[in-house]
């Protein structure tokens, strides 16, 4: 990855483009910052996984005396203590940024080769960080689930702290933990991961293991596999080695997503029939028989006991490709994510329609099935119309069109769009959700979705929901002028397709200032061979406090002398200056056309 990007700036928008030599299959931003203040970026390529630390203090390049001559014989526990325990391993300050184009630099990167291409990356979300039993663990290590091109799925436990440049090879070999998750060998369409704490105090299970939480991993392919691994509160403890799935559902899925609440173990599964189905898992500590063969696969429409159950199904509207009612089928779902703290689901459909299903609707409570969106709309109506009319024969005539303000704007947007969509090809798209905890303790969400080459944003989902549903009895987020769905332009994709989009953590000003609550977050956009960071520059701020009086301005000498004369404090020097000023004014006066 190139450490020096191509920089483009306009007004308060900064665009950074990093080119890479290999193909990018997926990328993600870990939601917790490293101990040195860096933001951790992860992306999968043809040979494995690359971890990038952006910003923060650099690691000192001088090896500690305790590690010299012992790199080959260093044990994992000693190495982890050296990395995590040394308080003087970082530089005193971060790299200086250009005042005209300020952006964090790449301070470190590490490659993890796995022998196959990494096609999917999943990281946990922390809407409200964190839980006391796992506080130290989640602040020191990151948990990343990966899906490979050879059909394997793995779980990595990686330190958040970056290694030194001289120690990267040992760091990858000795410090990183990898657990293979057994599956049927099918290439995963999607992955999801969640960290759940135990209720109350950590509990002891077999072999005197003190379990403080669990890692849930779900993958979807020809079947949906769900794994559960126990977590100890000690960050140096190793992961479990038992990796058989606790549930295997005979359902061909496209997308999976865990419920955002830290105390609910529910999974949304988007299948190929145009439905989002909610599956509930047993709580930690419940006796669960692990399926050991393919004959133990759970039916997608069956409920076995009270441990696992299907909760709700959300169905998309019908459409007819050829206008024939007999061929009508449900619209396909490109992506679906939980929003509003798990009280609703946002879905993006294949034709550019988006919609929100609410879990509090009467249809869900009565039938456990919901076929109606509470809110819905369309993206890219112009492109949709072009695809619909593509089969019609165009009339002969001139191909030149007059340049009007509307056509000029359309041309300008096309210059910055991605690869144009060809009629007859499948649409691509996805959804990114990020969480913001405000001072009041409430958690809001920022949503970014992309459809083919267009990117849209909802800075505040709570405000968007309350404004759209005309709910005036909310908690104070929404208003009549709350932000809606915004089209993000000026993203130069160099005619490449978008593979994924992630959102950077919001700054302290955005989470605490009332006027900055609904501003757009910085974005990490991964194309096929480049990363694009869309960064918003902070407006220039005055050093004067908001309610303080402005600093007095110095008056010119004639005005100052006049004030002193009115106050009776003008001295002889001031009288002379006033007389000279009056004489000069008399010389400059002209009458009529006299020269």
C-alpha cells in the first residue's frame, strides 16, 4: 500500500487515494482505536490479510534491551508482555500534519499470508463500549473473522498495538492467534461476528475455565453455520480449539448480521428468496448439542425446543420483470442491517429501492411476518429508467444534445462515478452502520449505502426516522429540519467498482457539540485496486469564546484624538495632530471643475 496518497482538496473536502498493487476483495475499520491512538484498517487481498495503522504515535525503532538476541527463542507470553506492557515503546508525539491538507499518515502495516485470497472480513461492533468483564480484553485485542477463497473460515485474535518494524515477522508468528472454524467447504457469501458478555459474574465451565463472554461467528453459503467460542477475561488467555458449529441451518443466505444489543443473541439472515429472517440463539451456558454431521442440519422452517427459534420474517415487495403478473416474484436484497438499536432493519434492494422494516409494527406482532416497509424510497431513478428503456429501439437522429445546467450537472457527476452499469448485469451494493454515543448516554447511528457507483449517507438514523414518521414525541434527536438521505459526490473511483465502504470513528467535536451531531463521518471506500478516504476538514475556529466580548480594535489617530478631546484629556501633541489633519483636509477639497 502506498504510504503517500494522491491528494485532492476543494473547500472543506479532502480526498486521499492510495493505490495498491493487488486486488482488494474487502476492507473494514476496527471500531476500537489502538493504544497509541491509531485507527486500524484491515483489508483482504489475493494472498491474505493486511493490517494498517493510520495516525497515532509511531513505535520506537530502537529495540528494547530485553529483546536483543532473543527474538528466535522468545515465547508467546513473554512477547505479548513486551508489546503490551512497555509504556515507553511509542514516540512522544504524533507526526506533524500539513496545515493546508491535514491528514494522518500510515505509521505501520503488517501482512498476514494465509495461502488463499481473503474474500470477507467481519469485525464486531460496540454500540456502547464496553462490558466490565471484557473491558481489558476488548481494549487490548481485536477479533476478526475471515472467509477464504478455498472455503475455509477462521477467527483471528490480534493485538491492537502495532509492532515495531524490526519485529513484524516475529509478531505475526508468535503473537497472533488463529482458530479454524469447521464448515462444509463452501465459499462464504458473508460473515458476521459478535462479542457477548455473560450475565453477572464470570462463570466456570468445564476444566475450571472462567468464561467472561463469548464470540459468536456466523457465515452464510449453501447453509448458515454459527460458531460460539468462550472468552476469558485475561487478555493473555488462548482461544478455544473446539470449532464445531452450534447451529447449522439449511438456508441459502446472502447476508448475515447480528443484533447490535450486547445482551441479545439474534441473527438476521438475508436469503435468496427476498426475505430477511430473524433467528434467535440460546444464551451462554445453555446445554447445546453440537451437530457432528450433515444429517444434523436444522431445517430453515423448523423450531426445535425453546433454545433456538425463528422469530420474525420480513418480505420484500413483488415485481414483474416482463410486466406479467404470473411471473411476479419478490425483489432480491443486496444488503440488510439492523438500525435503531435493533428496533428496525434497513434493506437495500436490487432495483435501487430501499426500505425500513419496523419490529414494532402490528403485522410482526400478529403473524411474525411483515411485508410492508414503514419507510421506503428509491435510489438512482435516472439510471433505473435508462436500464428499463435500454431494450427499446432508439429513434434515428442527432446524438448531440444542448448543454443545459441540468445536463452539465449530470455530466459532472458521471466524471466522478465508478464503472458504468451495463444493461442486463446484476446490481451491486452494500450498507455500512457506525455508532455514536452522545453525552446524554443515547446511541445514534450513521448509515452509508452504496448502489453500483453511487454513494448515499444518512448522518443520523434516529433523526431521519423521527422526521420521516412524523414522530414529535422522540428523545430529542429529530426535528423538522433533520438531515435526510444525502448523495455523496466528488468521489473519483477511476472507473473501478466499489468493493466495500466503512466509516471512521467520529471526532470528539461531533459527539459533544450540538451543531456537529449530524455531520458526515469520514469514509474509507475500497475499490478494486485503490483506497479512497473521503475526509471532511474542520472549519476554522476562532480562539475567542462564544459568549465573550470581542477584542477591542485600535482606532486611527484622528478618531482617537477626537475621543480624548471630547473627554477633555487631549494634550498639546494631540492638538497639533488635529490642526495638521484639518489643514490637510482643506488642501484636498476642490470646487466645481477646478483642477
